[in-house]
C-alpha cells in the first residue's frame, strides 16, 4: 500500500472519531435519569451529576446535559522499520485519555 493512502485512511478515521467525541447523545424524553447516566457512561464519559431536591433517582427528571470535556495527550506512533542510522519514523497522534460531562437532575417531586 502507498503511504499516502494509509495516511489519508488514518486521517479519515480520526475525523470520524473526533466527530463522535464532540457530539454525545442527549437525554431522550422517554429515558429515565438513570438510563441517561448509564448511556453516557457506556459512551466513555465520567458523568458529573448536579441535582435539585432529595428525591430518589427513580423520580428524577433530566433537565440538562452539558459541558462535554475531553482531555487528550499526544503520543508517538512508530511505523516501519529502522533506517540506515537505526532511527524509526513516527507521527504524533492525539489520544483521548478522559472524557467528562455534566447532567442536571430535578429530584424535587
């Protein structure tokens, strides 16, 4: 395979991955608060919950899902064999190391 084809495929995959990171699923009217939290956790988010009222989670209503955050780190991705000097080629790849999001609940009923 040609290196330019591999690189373009990699860039396309990275763009799709970044797009999915930016747009987390939002709460649906037919989901409970716990289902919304579970869905976000299954998508890889650490969910921070703020709530009004002291009711049980079963009685809570999601009033907002906001502030998605992603922390990334740049790592070296080595490829190919060593050259005549013993050096290896690499590219810098941005890797997501953590994701968080806030969910607001109304538990006053």
